[in-house]
C-alpha cells in the first residue's frame, strides 16, 4: 500500500513522524555544535595553562585585541565551559524526549498499518 492510499489518520501520523524527525535532527545538530564549543574551550584552557604568568596574553574583543590577565581569561573560559555543559544537559534532555516521542509515533503507525492490513 502506497502512502497515497493510506487513510487520513495514518497520513496525519506519518506527517507528525516527519516533523519529529526534523526536530530531532535540529537538536542533534545543536548538540554537535555545543560539543565542538566545549572541545575548543577545553583546548583553549589547556593552552593558556601552559603559558607562563609573566607572558602577555591578549583576548579578542570585537575587532580588537586587548591585554588581559591569564587568571581572568582562565576564569572566563571555565565559566563558558560551565554554561556550555548546562546547555548540553538541556539539549540531551530534549533529544531524549523527542527520541522517545519519535519511537511512540513509529509504534503507533506500525499498529495502525497492522490493523489496516488485517482488514
């Protein structure tokens, strides 16, 4: 049975399934972006820790480079990482919720198709 031959109530669930899949894909892209930011922040923290406290350190502010204290930059980066970790937790909860919803709709469609095939 093709999708055009499906009853409206199954078509509605299939449409809902596609929306949920798109939502899950967007969440996974956001999660990947956050993972990259965390990795970059970790690398920056490690590199700054290697720098001697007597050396000059600059940070970017818009299009300018501004001299900054090593400890201040480390503090900012650690705070950024904490924020990113919180965002990651939120995104992971969203991912689980949407993934569970996706499975639920998939199971519902399978049951509907089984009922339809048995008629």
